């Protein structure tokens, strides 16, 4: 009789799962024993980068590891640009509905002008009464462009459009 799917899954988990609640020694031993040593080297690179630069944002970490970049810039120039953007802060929008409730989403823009343009479009499209633009720390995760006809376009990295989902303000969201 052949091996069952459940048994195959159990064996795979035994060989490939790392239990992060284990001791540091057990985690290291499990990872060292894995057959995928390329993945182990990648994990070590991430950990070294974090220990050396704990204040880096996720975008800066990706740039440092060579996964993202800014066209025409070296890795060092990209990191310097991202650090300058982080120091300058970002802008977010809080919309206010007719019942006085405040709404926010995960969109963070580089300039106040972009945030104001985004806020105007969101008020019109979703029927909010007004919106405020607020500055905070961090890196922008999107950008706004507009053409000569006034057509506004919001741009994100692939998959980040989920940040546009409006949610009622709460303590957890305000801290994001």
C-alpha cells in the first residue's frame, strides 16, 4: 500500500518546518540540517542586515539586499534616497463621512500635494464630506500622478493596491 497524502505532509513538515518558538540552538540546528542551504544563506543575510541596520524600513531592507532599486541609481544611491524619504516623512489621508466618522487606509504618499489630490478624489468618489492630510514618519508606499486634463492616477508596487481599503479609524489603525 502506498503512502498517504497526510503522511507525505507530515514527513515534509518534519524535514522543512522551523518552529520559531523553539530555542535559538534548536532553530539553528534545524535550519543547518535542511537540504536547502541556499535558503539558509538568504535567511542569514536578512538577519545580518537587520542586526547591522535595525532602523531600516522594509523598502530599505529590500534595496540593501538588491531586490528593488530606483532606475538609474546604484544600490548605495537608492539606499540614500530611501533614507532621505524616510526622514522627510509621509502623508496620509483621513476622510470624514457625513455621520462624522473618520476613515483611513494604508496609502502613504511622499508629498502633501499628492495627499491633497488623493483626498479630493476620494471625497468625490466615495462621498466623504471632507478629508485631512496628516504627516507621519516612514516611507511612502505609493505615488499620485495627474495629467493635463486633471486625470489622477494612484500608483503602487504590484499587490499593494489592497492598501486603498478604507476602514473606520481605531487605535490600532492610527498606530499603523
